[in-house]
């Protein structure tokens, strides 16, 4: 399996600082040709851009503020993200949305930060990289108001129900699927949902270093550092998705890659 795109990797985190070159090389060898580095606040968005400059054509990025950091949003934050978005490697605004699971930021601040980034994405004509956890109703209500102003959006790391997936599909949003799909304990709802999500609306991601698939074969686990999730496991997620959709894995690989390239406006790597 070759030429996969991981649409969500947290390569700016501390766990990748010592061996990032090796992580990217192993991902490429496993068939992951390109990756989108997630920006979760101003600092990490800036670092993501710096990584893209080191690995042009392989790494691209988002720029935005995760709901956990919504309390950090100020009047100047939008200006700083707007400047970052002028870089050719920045392909989406986010990670933005709502997370009521832990409420590291007050829900009121989260909603304000979310809408500000939707406005920014609309002004920049960029798609949004979305996050939602335990906040479906508010998330859907806000997106519904903004959808006709946005060029597109993907609900990153979707773990919800078939009904929630359908509500996003009705807004013509895309769904990002991670190794949560491989979890026999917590992934049952997602396993049902992906059967009903058209392949035309699914992209794949690892959310590395988080969400290590629980059913990785031993030979894959040996390639990982301290059981840290890495982009090299993306082919396993692709194969698992194909199994639940009763599709040929190569077809799923091709479709998800074509969609990611179109959504993020990424050019194929040419040797």
C-alpha cells in the first residue's frame, strides 16, 4: 500500500523531538507519502510551519486554536493566524471546535473562539479542521450557521454515532477516521458509523502520538518507540476501514488519498 495521506499528526509535540526524522522516514517507507501537521495553538501552529519548511512536499499544516486553548484567544490571535495562513504549507484553519469533556476552557470561551476561527476560514477561503467532543448539539448549531460561508470542513478524529455522522454529512462535511476504529471496546459506535459513511466523505489519520490502534500486529509494534503511535500505522487503519466497509483496501487507499489531496489542495509527490 503506497501514497497514503495522514490528515492529522501532532508532530510538534515533545514525544517526537528526539527522532522526528526517523518517524517521517518510517512513515514514508510504510506508504505514507504526505502528512498534515496539526496546529493546536499559536506556538504549535508556528512550529508546524517550521517543520513544513524542513520537509517540503511531505509535510503540510493547519493553523488554529484547539478548544482546550480557547481561553488564550485575544483580539490579536486572529491576526497572527491570518499571517500564518499566508504560508503555502498552511492548508486549513484549526484544529478548532468544542470540547466539553474536560472543559479546560470555559464553554463560552470555546464557542467564541470557534466562531472567530470559522469567520477567519471564511475570509481566507480555507477549509476548517474540526474538533468535537461531548458538544455535538452546540457544535452542529454553530456549524449550521456558518456552513454556507465555508469552502469545506473535516470532523477530525470522529468517534461518534451513525446519527452524528449523518448530521455532518447533511452539511457536506468530511469525516476523519483514526485508530479508534480498531478498538474493540470503545470503537463499536464508529465501526457502525463508517459502514454508513460514503467513501467519498472519509479521510484517514493517526492523530499520532495519540490513539495507538489496539490491534496492531507485533511486527508493527516493534517499529514503534515505546508504543507511541506514529504515522507508519496508517496503512493498518486503512485496511481496518476497508474491512468494515467491505471494500478493497487499495480502493480505500486511493479514494482517501484523492479526497485529502483535493480537500487540502496538495500536489502529489513526484520523485
